[in-house]
C-alpha cells in the first residue's frame, strides 16, 4: 500500500510523517510515542481515544491519519505545560476521579472540550457531554465533581 507524506501539529510540535491510507490517527499517535489516547473499543463507543482535532472533540480510533494533514491534534499530554498539570488534571487528582486511569486521558480531553464551549456547564450538561466516555471504576461522580470545580474558578 502506498504511503503519503502528511504534516500535522501534535501538542504544539509539527510532525512530517508518511502514513498509509488506512492508518488510524490513534495508531499514528501511539507510534509517535503519545500514550494518552488509548485503544479501548475500536468502534467509537468508549472515548478512551479522544483527542482534540482543530479544537473539536474527536475519536482517534475512527479517524484516518491522512485526513489530519495540516491540522492540529491535542492529546491529554498536550493539556499540561511541562511539569505543570492542567487545572482539570489537578482537579481530577484532588477529587479522586482517577482510579485505574485508563479512561482518564479521554475524560480530560472531553472535559476540556466541554469547558472550551461552555465555561459554566450544569451537572446535567457535564453528564450529557461525557456520555461518550466510559469509566468502569469511579461511577462518574468524582469526575463530574472535578469538572464542576473548574467552572467555579
């Protein structure tokens, strides 16, 4: 299968990479060393692979890398600045919203997307927005509380 050269910005850094037409964005990110997006279900139902693509919440397991040419991707790693955690990540820690941690990067990216669109969501709006991100450990309450705390700052 032929490869095509694409350029995309990931967490602020430009990458020039060759990809096959069927390479998923998730697989490309993992190959480049980004461990935030996870392979969960592979069919767009769990949210573990969530990233921001040009500012829009996107499931990287359903997105072809080739379609990301000249676009910007932000993973959970890109939310922090060096050693300084993003306020959402710090809030997740403080509220015990992280247990096994598998869903956490996708939840953080989804929460960031929500707060970018709606800086002061209600609890119901948060729960509705996160409906595409599955968590098997926390029961969602600590996650919602962590996000709600960020609306009060």
